[in-house]
């Protein structure tokens, strides 16, 4: 179960242009939010988008999902569920993110 949340978050990378990377270990996971409308740097990396990260955090709170912001420029949306989280609850978190029935 320790990689269940990350495996359910990874498809978001391909579905959303504002997601740069899904990363983490165990139950502690993060999604780096980027701005693809800006030019990438010399290494090909797009700049972080802290404004979009805040919008995601506020919308998540509206849906009763508490997320933290961290990383450089507060552009990483952090998922930090308690150790007692169930597989069903992780499924509900992922479904809400996909615009599922409880979204």
C-alpha cells in the first residue's frame, strides 16, 4: 500500500500541463507545479508556478482535502496522509482529483 498513492497520482502528469513531476516515497508524495506558458530555462525546465499551486490548494480545501505547499517557491503540492489512511480513502483522494463522483 505504500506506493498506492503515488501510483494513482502519476497519471496526472500526462493529463495536466501544469504538472512537472510526481515524486515521493511511501505516503509522503508531492506534485511539482510548473508554468509551461513561460519559456524553459537552458536545461529545458519550465519555471515553477506558485500561483497555480495555491489555486490547487484552495480548491482542494474547498473539497475538504488538506494539502500543504512546499519546495522552492512553494510550488510543490504535498500529500501527507496519516499512517492510518485506508486504501479506500486513497482511492477517494485520487477520484476527487480526477473530477470523480465526490468532486
